[in-house]
C-alpha cells in the first residue's frame, strides 16, 4: 500500500520529505514551520485528560498551537448559571505552557452549543437585552480572567454571517441588536487588553461572506473597536475551494491589516450528501448510505495523492503570505479523531488530516513538510 501511494505521488510531481535526498527536512510540523507561522491542532477532552496513551506527547512534538475542540465552548465550560467546568480547560492550558504550545480560546460567543438558559428570561420568555448583556459579561469575565496572560488569543465571535453575506438571525443579534458585534469585541478587550481577538467563520472564501466580513471589520476599525485577526475555518474537500477563491479571500483579509489564520483545517475525501452543500452548520445532517462512505477498507493511493496535492497547494499559498498568515490549525490530530467522520453523516470513515489512525504520517504530511522550505527566517 505504501509503495503504491508513493508511486502515485511521484507521478503527480510531489516531493516526499522522507526521500533520502530530503533527509535533512525537519521531522515535525512545528519545527518545519518555526520560521513561518504557528501550526496547531484541536484536542478533544479525552486527549486533554491524557486518556489516550502517548497522544499528548505526540501532539506536543508536532504542533506549536492548541485549541480545545469543545471544552471552552459555553455549553461545556458554563453549563448552568452558577456552575463552571474548568477542569479540562485548566489541564489544556497547563499542558500548553509546559510544552511551549500557544493556547487559543474557542469560542466566547456562538449561536450553537450555548445553553438555552442564556437566552431565556422569566416564564420562558426571551431574555431582555440587559439580562443577556449581564450574562455575557459574567461569562466572558469568568473565562477570560481565569486564563488572562495564558491564552494567546480568543475566537470572540463564531459564525455570525451566512454564506450569502446576510447576518445570521441568531439569539445574540435578535436580543442585543445589530450593534452586538462591536459590543462583544469591546467587552472582550476591556476584560483582557493584552489578548488577541478574532472573528471566526466557515466558508470564508465564498464571495458573499468574504465581502460581508470585510465590511464588518472595516466598520469596527473605523469606530476604533479592537479586532486583531480573522479565522478562516478550513473545512475543505477534494477540489474545494478553488485556489483562486481561497487566495482572493486571503488577500482581502490580509489587506485589512489583520492577522489571518486558517483555524479548523481538514480536507475530506468523501462525497457530500446532495442538497447539503459544503458548510459547517452542525444542524445539517444526512442519512448514511453506502455510496457516501466508499473507503471503509482504507484510503486508495490515488485519492491519498490527490489529497496531498491539494494540501501542498494550500500551504504553498499560505507560506507565500507568511507576512500576515500567523497560524494554521488542523481540526484534530489524526484521521480517527476528526469530526468529519460524523458530519454531515454519522459513522463514516474519512481521512481528513496529515496523520492516519495509527498516528503515522500520510502522503499529505510529506507534501506539507516540503512546502515549508519556502519559509523565511526573521
């Protein structure tokens, strides 16, 4: 299997870091990209709690940044009005500090995975604007103050704009009003003036969303509202997005003078169910069918090679923009723990990342390592 994969990649013109000619290439992502940008991963709670032997050591060796996949989201860290669950985030932050891994906070405000009580007033009616602002301030203060000076940056607001550029009709916007974005970022800056503050969203390469995000950021900047970075969630698939779309969006965000990050990178090799498109709206699920799960017995060599080629193209463009691209975070450590195995169809076998289910590097890993040769020191 391995030889057939290597042959397929060689035929496509990719260079393998494992080739003897390139034996001096760094063996880890964090070393290879040390002069370029942070390379991060997302850790689930089992990994953070060190319940999977060797996984934390492996992650510390490969990655220079970490994001909690779910443990810092409101529903996990603040499930009840007077109850906080800091154990798992505490462990992750301590692990990051011990291993020189930058910690990213994800996420303070999101329409999903937020408990219903947050938006409810008395008798089940919607909370008032004053009630919701008070809860938001309490939550953000408790979480941000606990990790002040220890968390590198925060995804302050997640997924507030639809793919066509319209505002999402979220409870946040309905209750707080159209100026809620400025209020949230201002509040975050007041709580921790030293923290970097990011807007994070999926399908950020789509023209409608891209233009709306640019307009939102320019409005915040004109009003002196602090925002430091744009997180482009990278939930991609084979052949998607087109490189022109991707680079046009990168340059549009970079032109704002902000840091630009790819925050949740994975590259699915599976077909998308008809009618669902390619978003990351977790409310959209589809029924499992055999034709939607074609690689249960392993990833074919030609598909692995195609994935490697696309990963190489993505990183080539990111490296070329290292002046403003500051981080690339994979949404998981291995193929086995990535969420795409269960979204938008539960129980599929996907192969989205650079390491297989046994933590072995895939052709995509070699392709990404090779692109680091263009990183500039200093």
